[in-house]
C-alpha cells in the first residue's frame, strides 16, 4: 500500500514541476477598411453562419476559412459551438439558394493574413502569433 501512494506522490510532484502549456489563442482578423474594431461572440456567430452578409458601412462580408484540420479553426468552431461539417452544410444551403457567396479557403496562416489584408470586407482567423499590421484584430478566442 505504501508503494502505490509513493508512486502517486512522485507523479504528482513531477507533474507540478512541468510547465503548463499555453492556451491556443486565436485572433479573429478583418480587412482594415471594414472600420470594425471589435466583435462580440454573437457578432461572430452571425457572420460565420452567414446571417450577416454586410458590414455596417455596406461592404459585403467575405469569409475566409482554413482548409483541413487546423488548431485555429478548431478554436473558432468551438467558440461558435459548431462542427465544421455543420457550418459547411449551412453555407451550402445559402450558396445554392443564391443568398451568400462561398467562403474563400486558404491553406495556412500566412495565406489567411494575406488574403484578409488584400480583400475588402474580409474576415478570417489565425493563431494570434501569426497576426501582422496588415490586418485588424477584432476578437481573441482561446480554449
């Protein structure tokens, strides 16, 4: 009985000495010309469900989405409370009905930042460390 307790105490001691992993912080970014400086979770939901298709100044919203598996994508979709397949299904219904345009997909964070920076009305997401001064951060999300 002493040996299992001793092993448990050693494991706890070692675990407490290990560094805690940083949370996965994601920055939601927009084209700087949108004149939006902050978005609340309900705003993100409306935008990514394509319920809001124009910015307050009348510029059409252009969604950017990451191809395949990506940590930033996982964090955003968790914050939206949606699975990627559910969001894509919702998007397809709106696109086929002619009510929305397809999100632009990119392969990596660099392409996301560049695409959002170059596309008026664009919104996307990247790991916070990938942000540069070409885009405006309007929300931060973490696990």
